[in-house]
C-alpha cells in the first residue's frame, strides 16, 4: 500500500501523458458521423475522383477546405438527383445554407498549419490522412501531436514523394523510401523548419 | 564578477536630461508611487477572490471529465453552399476603397478574410494615402463591428419599420410647394454623388436649403480664401520642396487634420544633411509643435498679431511697404525673436518657403498667409478649387434653427454626425428639432440627436455601402462595400436623400454607375474602366489642375487691419481631439485607449494648463475646476501640460457624450458647453473656480520606468554634422554581455531587423493602432490602464527635454527590440520564449505559464501580460480578429513578434514558387501604416536592404547598449535644426 502511495505521484502524470498521446487522447481511429452519408470509398475509389476536385484549397492555401454544396450539385443535379440520402445537400443548395459537417482533423487554435506548402513539397495526402479512399466515414489516423509533426520536420526524407503523386492513394516508392525522398528534397528544395514560430504565431 | 556598471559606465546625458512628466521631474512622484510596475498591477480582479477562483477551477476540472483534459470538444465546419469565385478559404483578399474625413477621401485597402474585413491599410495608388493609413482609418474597422450600433428604426421613440420611414419620405417628396419646408443638414462633402444629389434636390425643390454643418470646419479657411482670391480656392503647398515652413497654429503633422501626404513629403524634405526648418506658433503643444525646430507658445488671441508682425517684418525684409502697415501691437522679447527669425528664414528661402494656417485662425489670418506666400512665390500661390459642397458656413446652422422656430420647416433630413451634441451651445438645435414634424436622422448610434428627432434610422457603416469621394487634390475614388450590412435595418444615409432627388426607384449602385458612366464616356469601355477603378481605388484623370492664383492684396490688408486686438486674462482654447476628433470616434475603444501622443492620456480629456498658470492658480494634476462663460459652466479635471501657453485653458472637444455608444458615454467632459457660435475656437472672459474632488487620470507615460538612461536621443543638425554625437559611440559599439552566447545564426538564412528613425517619427500613433489591429490586441479599459495593464505591444514614449515652459519633445516608438542576447529568454522556466535561427525572439503562448519572470527581466519593458481574459467578446468581436494570429487568453505573456505571421506567409509563398523572399516582401503592420516611413523592417543579411543601410547609418544607436543585449531594432537619433539667431 505504502509502495503504491510512493509510486502514485510519479505514475499518475506519466499515465496521463501516455493517455493524452494514445488514440483515446488524440481522438484517432474514431469514425465521425456526418450529417450527410458521404462515402469517400464510392467517390474517391470507385469513381476515381481526385482529391483535388473537392479539396483544391490544399494546393493553394492553408486550408484544404470542404467543398461548397455547389460542387456536390455539379454532379448531383444530374445523377441521384432524387435520392433521399442527398436531401440535406439539395436543401443546403436551394436554401443557400451550409451543411454543418463535423470536424475530423482539428488542431489547437495556436497551431497554424498550411496545406499548400506541404503539398508543394511532396507530402502525400495519404501520409497524414490515411487511406481515405477506403473509409466509409472519415476518421483521423495520425495522432496530430507536435511530436508527430516534428518527427517529419526533422527528417522528412522517408515521407516525401514526387509532387505529381501527392494525391495518389496507392503510390509507393520504387526503391527505398529515403532515397526517393532525398531526390525529392533536392529537386523541390525542401528544408522544413522546426522553429516555434513556424507553426505557433 | 563586478557589476557591469563598474566597467562600463552608463553613457552620460549631454546637458538637459529628458523627463517624462512634470511630476517626475519635480521629484514628487504621484501617488500611487510607480515602481517598475504600477501599484496594483498584479492585483486580482475585483469581485472574485483567489479562493473562489480556485474553487471554480477545481469544479471545472472535475466536471469536464478526464478526456476533457486533452480532447477538444467537437466542432462544426461550415463550408460555403455556393463559394464566391475569388475566395479560397484561408487566403485573404484585398479591396481598394476609401474613407471620408472632413468631406475628403483617403484611399485604403481593406483585407477581407472570407468576406470579413479584418484590416485597413493605406492604398499606395492613392495620392493622399501613399500606402500609409492613419490611426482613424485603421480603427474604423472596429466601428463596423461595434456591438452598440443603432439597430432599431424609431418614430418618436417607438420602434417602427423602414417601410414606414420610406412611406413618410415619399409623401414628403411628393410635395408641391417647391420645397419651402424642406431642409437637409449635412456635412460639407467633396463626393460627386452627393453633390449631384444636392443639385437634383435643389432643382426639384428650389426653395429647399442644404445646410452645411461641421464642428471643425467653421468656415475660416474658406472665408480666408474668398478674401484672398475672391473665390473658394484651396492652397496646395508643395511640401516636398519645403525649406522653411511657418505654421500659425496649424497641426499639419497630425494625420487627422493634416492628412497623410503632407507629413510624408515634409519629413522627406527634412532628411540630413539638408534639413528644412519648421517654425510653429501655437497655444498648446501639438504634434507639429513637438516636431518644430523653433516653437513659440502664444495665447490663441495672440496668434493673429504674431501673424501680422511676421507680415510687417517680411515686408521690411522684402521691401514691400504695403505690409508694413500691419503689426501695431508690441511684441514680447520671445515673440520678437521668433518673428524676426521666421521672417528672415522665409525671405531667404523665397519660393521654397511658405506659411500654413490652422482652421481655428480667423479668416483674415488665412488671407494674410496667402498674401505672404504670394509675395514669397513671385506673386501667386499654388491652389486647387475647393470641392466642398455645400461650402462651410458657420451662420447656416443658426439660420436653420431660426427657420424651424418660425415654423417654416416641416421636413428635415440629417446626415451630419450628431449635430445636437456638436452644435454651438447658444444654438438650441436640440429643442428646435422637437418642433419639426418629420425630422429624420440617419446615424450609427442612438445618440443625442437621435433622441431629439421624430425619426431615427440606423446608418450603414462606410464599409457597407456604395459611395464615392474625392481627395483634397481632386482624385476620385469609388467607395465599394466590403460586407453586407451587419445591421438588418441599416440604410445608407444617401438613400434618405434619394427620394427627394427623384431617384428612389434605383439602387445606390445603379445611381453611382450612372454618374460615373458619364466620366468614362470620353474614353469608352465603361465596364472595363469601372472594374479598373474599383481594383485600383482611384479614378485616373480626376486630379484637379493646380492653378497659380494671384492675391487681392488690398482687401487682405484691410481685413488684417480690422482684426480685434488680443485679449487679456484667462482664455479658453478649443481643439479637436487627436483621438476622437470632434467626438465621432468616441465609440471606438482602440482610439479611446490610444495614449494621446503629447499628454499620454487615455480614456479622458482634461483642461490643459501651463505649469506657470497652474502654480499661479495653485492647481495640480487631477484637481477639478468649474469653468464659467456667459452663464454656461462645466466641471472638468486639470492636466498640467508643459509647452502650453500661459493663461490658456485648452479644452479638447469630443468627450462627455451623454447618449450614444456606452464606450463614449461619460468619458471626459463636454467642452462644447462653453463653445459659442461667435467664439468657436477661443474665448476670453472665462471664470475658473476650484471645486471639490480629485480626478484619477489613466496616463501611460508613467508606466514602464527606464531609470533615467539615455533612451530617446536628439541633437542639433549643425552639431551632429560638425562633431557627431558624443553619446553615440558608446551606444553603437558591441559591448560585452552577461549572457551565454546564442548559437551563431546561419549566415545563409535571414536576419530580420528593424530600424526606427526618430528623425522621421511625428508621434501620430498610426503604428500603435496598426499593431493592435494586426495582432489581435485587446483594449482593456480605463481601470485596467490605470493599473498599468494596457496591452499595446507598440507604445510611443514621449519625453520632454529642457525648460518646462517650452520644452523640446521627442516621441519614440518602442516595441520588443528582439535582442540577440535576450534577457527574457534566460529566465523563462518553461522555455516559452526562445530565440529563432533568424534572430526573432519568439513567444510561444501555449507554453507560457505566466510567471512573468521575462517581463521582470526585460530592460525595455515591452512585454505585456494578460492579467484578465481581455479577449472575451461576442460574435461580432470574433469577426475582426486576424485569423493568422493566436487570440491570447488570460495568464499569458505576449509582445511584438515582428509580425511573424507575415514573415511565415511570405516564406510559404516564396518557397512554393522556389525562390527566396524578396527584398521588401515582408512589411510589418507598423511599417506599413507609418505615414513618414520612420519604421523600416528587413533582412540584415541583404547588403542592399534599406534596413541594413540604416543599421550602418552614423545616426543609429542601440537602446541600452551597455547591457550587451544587442537589439535587432535600432533607433536613429533625431536632429533638430534651430535657427542660429534663436538657438
């Protein structure tokens, strides 16, 4: 009993820290319910619609963005235009009110992440978001902790790919990943920073 | 190790030691005694004891559950349903528009974040902005999101609907009496659309009247121009070639009254080695007076006589006998010296010298200045046509009140800001408004005027409506809206007039386009032209031609000779406030909290008295007095201000509002009570009596002691050219430092640095507001400022030097100087403030635990601590925040970051394009706003970067260099150019 009392002051913080970094703490691997039963498996895998068709912001700015309802209606005005599953989409479009999606990847407010620079320097979508094309409901697969970010910022080589394959869910390096990554680093002048103000402003 | 001071003696101040306030100079530190931090700075918030707080905190933890510790609560993402084509979420857009001040427009660029305006900057294409923006233009952003804006349409106090208002307006517009009962109460404006609307109304209703009202344009300058030229021209001094300037009570360096272009060009013409010389005569210490080389203080009624003496002296020097009839009053020795020196300078510089006159001076003095300028410039003066419609006329408002009382007026449309509050005290506009059956007032707040009229209608903010305007030089700008009205029932003021112009069927946008279609007709292709005008923010080819106008000497001299003699005894002196102007910016917390550049007063106004007058009347700071004039009286606190003319009581206008926004309500006292229509700017015969009580001011200059070290430096140009400055070598050479060396930065990267040229700084405070807007800095309120908890990252220190009666003044912008060896970094127990490889002293909010050790160890006192949750706010407060900067919460230290969000944004843009960051690509918010380009930011690793050159300038020095902190921000010593005769 006494032994336990002595261990407790040390064990409790350690346990809490571990808990915070576990999927339970980071919220990873929990499919998030959405107001519309949107299935990436169908759109991205079966229909072969590229990530960029809907998430163009990732190539241009800090936020990848969720597509406007008008993007959905671009196709669904023609196909499945009477499907009950799409009723909230039609309602959003015709009433000009946004669809209230539930956020899956959330960073704290003091973290400033920019999609565009990562995409342009050869970080694949799949590297952080996982096989979204196999997810019935999108879930977070990466812990999104600072340690996880820094791991790649300190040694990006194994995680990089040629920029034309950034959105390719199935791409894999021909040869050792580090060698390919080093080539990409040289070609794209990749030099990630680890200063605090790179992400915290 | 012996203390550093033993080996490195503190640099000694030459001659006069600077001082921050009279109280500090006299050694009588005001209670509460300011230590390094003001007393009470760390006191807990009132009403919630520490114990209760802890209990609440404990409860909160238990209730939140375990995962609440690390998991953020679920959040919604709301994408557009239809995304506007130009918008990419996260990438700001910039739109050119303009803001109206005193009838004229200044071009601005507004940063829009997914449709929300978040920052106001200057428009580099606009001739009256040149890329700079004053404090007021920038703070107008807050006015847009003001939660206290008027929301309800009211008829005699009861809520009604807009359709009722327009029904009434249509009924009144269908009148057949030629408009005999129709009056418009408006501010003089240069807007072509407004001008055209007035014309249309007067064409349909010839008996109607458009009544001009302005508390600040009392018609003096206008009348003076008429005296000199026979028509209302506007002098356009060529500031860029100014070798000698004489200002007769004209505060042209203030961005509010002088604009942005005059300070830029004047200061640029002043750079060493060829300094120009500024002569100022004024009654209170203004920014222009603080910048002057030769300053004379004089009671307000004395200034016209000094102008006459100057004319007589100039006549003697130039052999113009006609001028020598002037100047009959005897001058005091100081006045005589100033007049003789100024006249000699003017005569020597000839057509590169000129005289400018403030609005408060009588028309004859304006005319006399035009005559003298013409004499200096070979017979003519550079002028442009005055565009203001209706022409300013102080007699118009009393005539309107007389009409109302005579029962003539049945319809009155008021678009002028709060005329009831601003009307002269002997013009009973408020009571008269009750007699008008349909008086409609369109404004942003439910203020004194709204309470008196029969119909009050919420107005749109300038960022919510289409309009147009012209700058002083005539350049036109189409003012485009940035956001749909945030108040549902808001109406653009022009809409109320439109019905009478017979144009209610069209939208304001259509009317604006119809008007400008005519301008484009000549060049063809209206649609493309229109798009270009909107994109650039200026309409090309609209500048007014500069004329050379000859002056009618006889009528000017006659008018000058009939000026009344100067008065005796105490004189009241009204000035527009540097922050709230005539009160219209009183609802703006950023401006209320901005320290007055001269007095450093926030959230208040006061009766300014000179030290000599104060001691004669046994008054000290904070004493309350009652001022009585012609049966009206007001009680006000006293502030003893160095540099104030003796026997002059300066009363800043714009405070003491009784209704309207709660931000402005009850702040300060209302000086308008003593302002009569025949004496709008000064009055004698005032009675001053001391009353009970003491007033506590929130003055910021006494916060943040600097322990008497040489901080803000100035010397004379002649001495500097001959022998340099003895203080500088010790402040330039690298010294030993106490702290362990930092890792040597990578020479291939960037070394960000800044320079602040005190020689260029006028103290206008545009940078302070720019920093506040860009970096989400909260306003904290008077009570918190009194405890020294103001949050401004960038402050402007003001030091006096020499004689308390007429001191030399220096203003010094100061923010984190990003030390190479930063004392703050070594004491942080949690590494929340660390050095970056590019030399930035980074502040990591999420690591900060609030020990405040860093602030204690900072020799520059530039760190700010969130004692309370200042950033709490409603949904409107969230809208104007810069999404690129963290909103800090309670218990976190913060300070200048060199706008690191802009550095990182530029880096990402550059790296995506596989190039380096270009020179000048990163501009900090303060640098961008500065009208005189005093602040320069750049990369010290680039030899051609302006900042590198300034870091090598012989005038540069490092603040507190003996500490060895090696600041990345250097200051440049200010030079003065006193006349040999008087200096």
